[in-house]
C-alpha cells in the first residue's frame, strides 16, 4: 500500500504541498492560552510529517515560491525602505552584527562542550540559524584543510547531517521567539504596535481595508426641499454654502438639467453634495431634509491622478481654489494627496508638486474633467501588471546569481535576497511611475501567503525525513544542541535590541530580529500578525546584512573549532 501511494504521489508531488497548506493552516488556527501556532508553522510541521512518505519535491519549486513571497513583500515596502536608509538604519546594522557574533560564539561553545567536529559544528550553524549558504562556505573551507581526503569527505558529510537535524527547528524556533515570546517579553502586541507605527507614518490618516467605511464620512450627499430661498441660481447657492455642489434638481416630479445659471424655486427638491459640516450647516438656509427621492441615486467615485499640469505645480491649494474657474473645479473634492507614497496635510497653505498623487471624489463627469485638467489618471484595475512584475522577478533572480568572493569565501544574496532587493527597487520605481506596476492588495496577499507557506511546506517535505532518521541514529543530543543554537542568539539579540538599542515597538523589533537571523518563515508569521507592512523595512535591512554576516560564519567555524 505504501509503495503504491509513493508511486502515485511521485507523479504529482504538488499534491503534498497543498495538503500541507490545508492541514497546516487548519491546525495553525487553534489557540492554547495566548499561544497560536499559525499557518506558516503549521504548514512546516505537517510538511515534516508528510515527509515520511519519502516523496521529494524539486527544490526549484521552493525557490520559485519563496521568490514570489519575498518580491511581493519588497514591492510593498520599497518606498519606505529607501527613505529609511541612512542614519535611521544604524540600529538594524548593529543588531545584524550582534546576531552574527552571538551565533558564532554559541556554536564555538557548543562545539567545545560536546566535542563536535568542524563539519557537525558548521552544519548546526547552517540549520540552527537557517542560513543554507553556510553549507557551501563551510564545505569549501573544509576542502582546503590539510587533511586526508577521506577525513575531508567525512567532515563535509557531517555538515549535511548537522543541517538536516537542526533546520526544521531552526525555522520553527524563530517563529516561536519572534511571534510568541517577543510580544510577551515586551508586554505589547505585534498587531497593535504595527497599527500604531502605521498611524505615525500616515500622520493620522485612516487606512480602510476591504469592507470598511467611516461611520461619519467627510463627504456626504443630502436631499432638501427648498422652502427658505427662491429665485437664486445654482451658482449663487453653491457660493452661499462653502464647498458644496448642487448635483440634482427635481421640479414638479421631473428632473431638470442643471447649469450654473439654473434658477432654484420654492418646492424644488435638490441634492447637495459636499463636506459634511458644510452640507449640514446649509440645511437651515434651504429647508427640510428628505430621506429619499426617486431619481436621486447618484453614483460617486474616487480617482487618483499624477499631477502633471504645469499650471498648478508649485501653487498652494488655497491659491488654486480661489483662482480656478468655477466650471473647472465644480463637483471636485480633494480627499488626499500623497508625495513619495506618504500623505501630506491638506490645508490652504499646502503646495502641490509635480508627481503628487491626488485622490479626488466626485461624480463621473466631474472626475473625467478633473483627470483631463490635472494630469494622468492611475488605472484602478484588479489586473496585475505582469510586464512590470515579471521584469522585476527576472532582475531579482539575476541579481541572486551574482557571486562576490572575499578571498576564498563566496558571498551571494541568492534567489531570495535578489528577489527582495528587486522588489524594493521596483516598489520604489512604482512611486515614480504610478501608471505602471499595478498590483492589487489582494494579488499581493495571495503571493505572500502562497509563496511563504508553500516554501516552508516544501522545506518540511524535503528535510523532515532526513532529520528524523538522523535523530534516530544519533539520539536527541544533536537536535537539542541545535535548539540551543537556534534560541540563544535570538534571545540574547532580543534583549540587546530592547535594552541597548532601545527598540520599543514590538512589530518593528520582530521584523528586525527575524531579518538578522534570516528567518524567512518567522518573518511571514510576523507579517500575518501585524496585518500591514510595518515590519518589512527593518527586516529588509537586517536580512540583507545577515545574508553576508551569517554566510561568513562557515569558514570562521571551520577555522576555530
């Protein structure tokens, strides 16, 4: 039966990936007290269990899935990442350095206490700190030792053994520390701190997710029956009430055409749209409010444009409002302006610059006029611009092929690091060319969820069986040493970051800590808890450094053990 099952699954091993996701996310949703495993860790554990079927998954699948995940993360965070470089990133640089040093010291201490050879020590470092590149640098360093060939082969084999035993807990332990232990240690919630940091970035602006709306929207429409005014034109009424527009007039049960010169008469029914305070205030000067009227179901929309019209660039909003013809600005309500992907305050003194993204609210015909007048509209499409993002992933994977040698030590970002760097770059380019690179939040989320969970499931499916077999042969000693190698650098770095580097935001520290340990599954779980991209910037900085610092541990361990 087992042989038949293995034979069938070997033709479609992807079945096991999706089975791992389904069961992993199912068990990941259960809570024991405040501890919750989460879908990423759950998929890893289920992958390990299913590895007993001994059906290998091509490593290319793992690389593609992780590249999709990390590129999407980088793309979302590119603008903020490049703003954060410089003096503001010094803490992340120090934390990544500290993590590598503590990791090296922990490995050397364990090797001395338990008499580990150079190969096992390097393998424990590669698996316990989830930095697979250590296998290559350590094996290369071992090959250069003045030892008999059979001894060199034995040590290189032990690198793989140590890695196999410790890699699974290296991934799971980082999730436990970063997602469960760190928030309890700080007495803060990752999600709450992520929202707090996001609000600081947005300068108080609200970010509404799908299905959400404000109970008291700033711009509203109200229907009034005219009782207190007579024989005034539409233009006069709109001037009489600040920042309002007359969008519909019904007279004797018939909708009439509206122009600025249209005369408003007693008993007319009018639809007024504008800022809530102004629409409510003018009601006392018009007449009673009606709840609904046939034919007044006006659909309003929003549009984003990139400001390009030189007639408006460099001018204040107050100047534009006062000097622009009424027919041009009629029915247009500016609800936000973003510059370099960050909101700026809206006041009469606010200057608009070329490239600002202006979000306006109004009726369709007014928005078309606004787009034609102001600049280039940004397409609001559910379709992903795969010309742009396909090129982004192509560039990222090419960057991952680049190898720089420091002496005999090869340093490379790998496919993951290259895709992250490319995602950051293309995310920044998107802010400069808003009409290209569309990717809806839903599309980005599925890339992140499927990419990361699928990646860790493949890790479990490919590494679990070998780890289980090695533990059976050598006992639990190597596994427990790997637990120490995983936890000690993380916990010491967490204390160092909190008390020396003065991190006080749990979401930001969790991102930085997972990056300093190149703990990709932990970072995915952190993002899931945070609910936004706040942890990404510190992660991106420490992750890039960790790919260099941790890779260098291989030859150092071989030299000092």
